[in-house]
C-alpha cells in the first residue's frame, strides 16, 4: 500500500497511482485530523471524495505519530494527550475519538488506537503497554457498534498486536485480540530499530496465532527483502514509505539491487534505469537525464523516482502472489533474494 499520509502519495498523482495498479493507499488520522481537519473532510463528503481517489483507503490511527512526532504526550487509561507538531495546540485521542475521526474520514479500513513502544524497551513496560493497547482495542470494538459509516460504504476495523520483541507479550496479545471480532489484524511496533532476525521471529510468532482467514498486516515494513521474508511468514499486507522516500533521495530499486542516480558514473549512461521495468520513466528516459534532473533539483526527478519505485514494489508483490498461487513461492523467493539486496546494482 503506497503511503499517502496527508491525503497524497508524495510526488505521485492519483491517476498515476491508478495507472500503476495501486488499489489501496494509506491516509493518516493524526495528520488529517490536525490538518485540514475532519470537519472539512466531512463537508467534502469523506476522504475519498476530498482527495479524488476511487480505490480503497486505509487510515492509520495516528498512534505511531502521536508517539513519534508530538511533544509532551501524556498516556493514561483513557487515552493520550498530546501537543500538535504543527502549532503546539493540545489534543486528546481516546480509542473512541479515533474511531469517530475515522468515521468522518470514511476509510475502508480503520486502525485502532495503539501505543507503539520505542525500541529498545523492557519487558515490564512492553507488557503493561500491550495490555493497555488491548483494552483500547476492546473499546474501539464497542465504539464501532455504537456508530455507523457516514457515506454508505462498509468500514472494516483492524486490531494491532504490540509487545516489542518479547515473545510472551506478543503471544498473549495475539491470542486475546484473535478472540475478539476484528476484520483483520496488524502487527505493529516492528521495524523500529530491532535487528531483522528479531523482526522475523516476532512476525512468525504473531502469524502463527492470528486467524488465517483474516488479513494480516505488517505495519511500516520495509525493504524488498523484508517484504518477501514476511510474506513467507504469512503476512498479507504491507505499507512503507521506502519506495517514495528513498526515491526522493535518488535511490531506485531494481531486481538486481539499488541504484543511486546521483552517482557520477551514471553521468553519461544512456540506458534506462531498469530495462526490465515498465514504468514511464524507464520506457522514456536515460540514467544520464534522470541524474541531471536530480543534480538540477528538478521536481520531475522526484516524480519519476517515486513512480518507478512504486511500480517496482507493486510488481514485486504481484509476482510473489503469482508464485504463491503457482505453488513455487519458496524457490522464487530464494532466487529473487540473491540479487535484490545488492547495495548498488550490477552495472554490466
Ligand atoms: Zn521504472
């Protein structure tokens, strides 16, 4: 799922997203609540209409942003009080309030409010925080039943498993949340600085417990290698800013590794960035030209890089899906991983 925090995937038009085959994008309740505000979005007829997007929308609750962006937050049983990173004004998010915001946005998939604990943390904190996130999930579930969608289309609700890298905490959370009626389940609080093997271990533990007939969503992950390894462990959904953020830093993902288009050796290279890619930039322009655009600080560079990387990610997961259906995912993944992780793609 391409990330469109503020109601836009940075540097990519909605019609391009459709063209690339993106069927769902992310919005963020924290950011959209602070600006432009839910009253305006309701007036516009919901987030789909406001941003002119006919595909699906998932809204993150903003828990992660409250804990990573805002100052002076105070967490209690009721919810979290925080100061806006934009103007310092004070706000309170409770699980109920976040559901109300997501009703106003009209997202197809709503995420519950959770506490995303930083890494590293101790087991006692992870445990009490996870218990709070579970109680908040229960309250979110109650609020859903007390409210109705505002724009006539169904809204799904996903719970989030927290618990840092502690197996017992994660296991208890996954079991308790699985017993509640949620449409899907997310694994949160990973890819926050822990080693990759710990991320994979915790992911595997969670997917071994979470219901197989519901989507399992690994939040904020990750590199192409992380995504394939997590699919192998039973994850169905991903969101990540890497394709667009790295793209804006001139990093292009390809099947044979990453390419940095600022590097001098692309200066007179008249090949496409990735001959195997079907994106507009790779069909139309050379590495030399794209490097020139980055050097000159041109907006087109950001657009081309973002579109290329989203094309790459969407194609990668489409290929993974096909390999699963053809029952050859294991061997396909091993072959793909051999070249994907190269820091600078083979220049031959
Ligand atoms: Zn391309």
